[in-house]
C-alpha cells in the first residue's frame, strides 16, 4: 500500500492536482449536499404528511422544493458522477492522470464554491423559490423581487463553468490518454458513458447559460427578453431551459448505465453481453436526447404537429434503453452470480428504472401527459428514474469501487441492510405518488384539503421518506466503520476485469509505474491477466504534476464577482475580475512540473 | 508531451493517442461549446425578431452601419495578422512572430475601442439595453462578442509575452496555434453578427 497517496495536511488537499484526491473531494462534497437536499425533502414530506398542515409556510415550502431540486441535480448527483469520473477514468484507461490536472482542480473548487454560494442564500434573506426550472416570468423582478432568484441565476452559472471545464478535460483525457492497445471498442463501458456524458455537457450546458444570461440582464439591466409587455417571449425560456434540461436527464443517467454495465459482468463472472449494443445504444440515447425537449412542454400548446414529432422522438428513446436492459439481463443469464451488495443495488436499479421508464412512456403521449402534467404522477416518474435509477446505480458503484479508493471493504451485512431498507422505503415513499397524481394532487403546492382522498397516501409516503432517510444513516455508518476496521481489500476483491483492479488499493499517486498494454476487452480476464506488471519495481518512479494553489484561487474570482453582482457593487465585481486575471497569469506562467 | 502522459513509443500495440495534441483538442472542444452558446443567442434573436409584433428598425435607422463596417474590416485584418504570426513561427522567424502577434492584439484592442465608442454614442442618443427587444438583443449579442474579443486580446498579450521570452520555437509553438483557433472563431462569429444585426 502506498503511503503517500492521501498523506499530507489540509494544505496538500487544497493544492492537489491528483485526480484521485479530487475525486474524493467531489465524493465528500456531493454526499454532504445529498444530505442537505435530503433534509429539504424530509421537511417537504413532513409538511405534506397531513392535510392543512402548518409546519412549514407556503413561502418556505417554495424555497425547499426549489432548493431540493437544484441541490439534488447540480450539487449531489452530477458531482457524485463526477467523483466516479475523476477517480476512475485515468485508472480505467491506463493513464497517470487526466489531460489537464490543474483545470480538474479548478472544476472541483468552482463547483464547491458555487454550491456554497447557492446555499448561503438560506442565511441571507431566503433561498431561491421559483422552482429548479425557474420558469419565466415567475423569475422577473415583478414577481420575484429581492435577490433570491439572483442567487439561483448566478449560482447555476458558476456550476456551469465547472461542468464545462470538467467535461472538456474528460473528453481530451479519454481520446488522448488511453494506454497502448486500448482502442475505443475495448474501453470499459463506464469510460464510454463518461465520454458521452461529457459531450452532452459541452453541447447542452450553453443553452441554459444563454437563458440565464438573458434572465440576469432582464433583472439587472432592464432588458426585455422574457417581458411580454415589451414583446418578450416567456416560452423562449422554456425552450432554452429544456434544450439543456432534457440532455441533462441523460447526463444524470448515462454514468449510472456505465456503472451497471461494469457491476453486472463482474458479479455474474461473465463478459458483458452485447458490448457493442450497449455502447451504440448509449450513443443513440445521447443523440436522440437533444431532439425531445418539448415533451416537457406538451401543455403549453405548441400545436399537434410539434407535439406529435416530439412524442414520437421520445418514444424512440425507449428502444436503445430497452436494448441496454435486455443486455444486462442477458449478461446475468447463465452467469455464476455472486450475490454481494453491488449486485443487489444493480438489480434494484434495473427493476426500479423499468418502472420509471414505463411511466415515462406513458406521458410521452401528449393526451396522457395533459392529464398527468404538474401532478404527483410526474414526481413519482422522475424519482423512479433519478432515485430508483441513478441513485441506486451510484450506490452499486460506491459499494463496488470504495474498496479501491480506501483499500478497505465495506461490511456486507450492513450493505444488504442498507439495500433492503432503501429499496422498501423508496417504494413506500414514491409508489403512492402515482395514485396521488392520478387522483389529481398538484405538484408544488404546500398543502391540501382533507377529504380529497389524498390523506392516506401522503401519510404512507411521508413515513416511507423517514425510513429512507434512516437507510442513508446505515450507509454512513458502514462507511465510517470500514475506515476504522474494514477488512483489507487487496488489489482485486471482486476478481473484476478492468485495469483499475490491477493496481494496489489505494493506487499509488502516479497510478501506473509502467503504462499497461491492452490486448482486448476485459484485460484482467484474458489469459495471463495484466500483460504488464503495473508495479514493476525496476521502472523509474514517474514524475507527476506539482501541486498548485492557482486553481483554487482562480475559482474564487468568479464567486467574488457573483457576490458583487448580488450586492450590486461594481467594486466587488472588479475585485473578482482582478483575482481571475492575476490567477490566470500566475497559473499560466507556473510550470506543470517543478 | 508532459511526462505524466502515456508514452506509447515502446509498445507492441498500436498507439491510441490522436494526432491532435491535448491542448489543441481541448480548444476545439471548447469552441464546440462556444458554437452552442452563440447558436443559442442568435437562435433566440431570430425567434424574437421574426416573431415580434411591432416592426423591427430598418438597418441604419438606429445603428451607425458605416463605422461598424470599418470596424468589421479591422477585425478581419486581425485574422490576417494572426495567420501571419503563425506562418512566421512555422518558418522559425522569431522577430516577425512578435510583430504580428502584437499587431493582432493592437487591432483587437482597437476593435473593442470602436465598439466602446459606438456604445457611448448609442447611449447618448437614448438607445439602451432596455430599449425594447431591439436594444435587448443588440447589446446582449454584441456585448458578448466584445467580451470574447477582450478575453482574446488578454490571451494574445500573454502569448506575446511568452514569445518575447523566446517561449516558442519552430518545432513547438502550440500556444500560437491555439490562440489562433480562438481568434478566428471570434472573428467568424462577428461576421455572422454583423450580417444579421446591422445589414439585414
């Protein structure tokens, strides 16, 4: 075991450019934000547990559902996927780091600062309260005076910088830093899905940036983009938001697909069934994902032709998604299943994702959608795909890869307890929402009257959500316990096939002393296993990029500028810009290796 | 190539690295994102303008087209000087590299200066970002372009400093090529903006 992988004090973490440390920092931050978003959800559920409840005011309720959505999407699930990208991609492709290690550190810091910036709104006059979708003209100064929406507008732009920089980094890394012999069609499926997700981020995020910029100018400089009185177009916002927002759905789910495509073959002792189909259907999903945004807008009246085209496009996505599901099941078929916790979560994922996928096909049909839109049926649907789908898959990935990160196994019994608690309570929380939605309970309202037939289902859902919260505590306990007294993982506790498992756990800071060579898919399962000893002691120790404080300082600049914009203080904005300029020049003239 | 990158020279397998180097590939991908950004801006402009209920001002009614036409010519010239800078270092000509880089930065700065003058004049005549959809779209689109030119000038200055320190050689001058890619992109965007905002 390498002594210097995670050694050093706080300062060494603040200046690190090591992809593994950055991955761990993403993980810790994302888990903390996941709990913040979870607490917001619990408050929402407690309020809705009984009719005409007065626990939470309508105003606070609006803040809570806005921040719950924004936090879970931008501060919990995306960064959690990012934690996996960071830790795993260089290891999976046989590289020593990402293409731009300092840019990678910058991406992390601006994500963290952006997230703290957004959440600091709770302390200063209230959090954003116009929904995570921020529909115009609810966000205009007329209907949202004060700085709550400004927090949201500026915070999301900061997070956008992080996503774009990180996606660019991973595209270049995956294209250019693959080990010899690691052709595209030999890459692990998780690496493939990371590549596709990064392209989606690069191409989709600018659409919301344009929308946010217009909204910011409307609020600050009096432009009229979303002001109908001056000829502006409120629907333009919905288009811009969903041109980003729908690919965003795939940004959240494709990494999960990648995790599942790694976990299932490992625990079935069988190579992935239909590898090319898994990859190409991922490509197709990413491509089609750009052409279906208006299915979020069936209710605004785009006309029958537009609705039909977007409806058909949406239904088409079911085909490549179905292909993947059949391939995963076919991988397990006839395999020697090893029923460890990661496989539990992976199978849970398949089951829950199918339910969410099927309800998705239901409201791909505009007439059906008109009945369901803005009801709890939609809430049920997207929690089945995002929680039942992505979060289950990410837990499968955590139980699978955390031993590689820490060098210690998680406890199997606690893991299975976590799974069953989470599985049961998840369904208890969200399945009743299908019925609530069918019975007409609207979303985003802070209470309801008794006697409408909503009481029992809401009570069940609230009880389920408390249990769901408790299941997360089991996970945290398991994690803490494994740091203290988990059994050592060794190099390859699951007997898995990809390159990261050829290294010690945790890997040394340079990953591979000798760059591996790859003669085919599943390299460690090939005759003779890894073809190159990655720890050949006769090879010289590689020189790695030196730590740098500039990325963190550079990330501070835009946050200072955003604070200045919030305070309407041009001076503070200029301080932020000055920090940016100084750190860019400092960074640029500092050699990568010193 | 930095030492942490993969050295595929000695392997019996084919190298998997693309012929395009990391930083240049990174710039191309960044530009893909930029294309989407300006597509969003221009697409919104098209929707707002051709969906507007009130008539849109005809060219020349509000904006001073001849001055901006001259400014457009300036910016196109700066693309030529950028190409010259790149060609100079391809030939190993250090002196002309510095000359052409500085010329590009200066012309770029002049473009921003003329744009600032244009804005001041417009504001004097009461034309503001809040002046209807026309003002909103005009200032947002040209403003973002001007911001891109400003960033480009700052980057050009950095490349020029490095050139004066002898940081580029005939064999290795990736920085000049990368800033060139960005600069030509910004130039191209302006030609589109000038056409749809000033001429049509």
